[in-house]
């Protein structure tokens, strides 16, 4: 029997979605007798360390992305940070080159970290965004994105290849020179039929200041509500902290199992229309209301797509009121579609097969 191979798993820290959707892949790697090294930064790394306390980890340089306070300036704000992002990509690539040379690493799985690849070992890029929506610059941003992906041996897209699928135009191209494999949606969550405890579960995530802006708005809207409401702040800290403001019970973060139970025990979920959230809601067969991050084209597109498919309503952040939830009666909610990624086949790349 050959030696146990070691895979470096490196999700982007841009909210928690990239880290959380890597959890089922990490579990599958461990179940298939791989060793795993975690690599990320900030809350994403801390979350994975809490989920997998026995695994070694590597801290990568932070992209430290900041969103504007007003969605109108989203593209300008991100554009102003492109030079910084480019420097971080180069820095993390140099760090990975050194780490691979000094350690026994047999493969890499990078979730949207462009610098985490190595030409001497199989390197996989995980993304649902083959096309990057950015308004009038979509053609340029998508072409540049695909060029960066081409540094990897293959690209795994966590979605169904054919309609109906979850990512739509984001994860499906008419023509591509990138080796693409559709692996099916990924979720760390499992459906369980539990008694309803919470009328509303609010899940926050994403870069500042928009995470805090939405938190403050949710408190203002629901603090005097008669329903039972739980809000998960999406702030990963050393200790779990609970508090309450009026009707809103607040917890700073939850581990996967606790959040899974909370969602299964909630009548509906209010959250951002991030792709990982959509995959989780599909797995858990939940009704949801989306509030896309102001100015973020991807979340705006996904929210609109879910509304068009009669899965979930949405509104802009500044327009949200408790009365908007009445729209839910006109939507069917997320429908479960069984997906079993063939991990043995996918991981054969790391065995050189």
C-alpha cells in the first residue's frame, strides 16, 4: 500500500461561504484516506480550525476586501483594490511554492484563491463563477477570471451541468478552453424533520461594512416583533456568545451541526443570496427571503434567478420591511435534488490516475 497522500485545501476568505462549502470535500478526503492541510486566513481559517481541530493549518495572506457603504460604488471600490489583490495573489503563490517544496504535499484544492497552485502537483480550482458579472465590464472580468483559472489542472464547478441548475450563466459557458467538471452542488447541511422553534432565522455573512449594515437593519425591523427570531451574526470568534435585543436572539457564530439544526428548526430563513447559501437551502428544502449585497452583481443575479424560478423572493437592502415576508406565500421554496459527487473518481487526479 502506498503512503497516505496529503491535500492542501485553501478557500478564499470573502465571507464564510467558500470555507463552508469546502467542509464536505474535506470530510470526503478524510473518508478516502487522504491527509488534509487547511489554508486560509481570518474567519474562514478560524471556522475550519473549529470544524477540524486535529488538522494542520497554514495561514495565508489576507485579501482584506472591503465593500462600499453604498452599492452604487461597488465596482469602483473593488476596482480600487485590484492592485492589492494582484499583489496578494503573487504573495500567496510564492508562499505556496515554498510550502510545497518544504512539505510533503501531493495535491491542491483552491476555492477561488488564484495564487494557490503549484505546477509540480495536481492543482484544482473550485468555483461556481466561470463568468464574473460586473456590469459593463463583465466581458473583461470573465475573460481575466478564466485566464487565471487556466493556471490550474482542472476546474470543479459545484452545480449540475444541465438545466435545471443553480448557478445559471455564472457557472455555464457555451465555449470554454478550461477543463471543467460539474461535481454537483455541495453542502455541509443535511435535512432533518424537526419541530419548528424559530419563526425566522437571520444568517449574516460577507465583508464589512455591509454585514454590519444589514445586522443593524434586521435589529431595527424585528426588535419589537412578536415572533421568535434568531440572528446568526457570522462573526467567528474564540467563544460562542449569546445576547438579545428585544425579540431578536443573537449568537455570534454556529458550528456546522448547530447551524444545521437551527435551519431545520426554523420556518424561514433571511440571508444574502450567496451561492453557498443557495446550495445549503436546496439541501435543507427551506423557504427563504434574500437580501443581496448592494452592488454585488453576482448576488443580484442569483436573487433574480431564484425569484424567476419561483424559489424565493428578494428585495434590495434599503427596501426591506417585515411586510416583504408576505411575498413568501407566492413562492414554493427550495426543492431538494439528491446529489452524490463521485469523490473517488474526482480524487483519482491526486493519485495520478
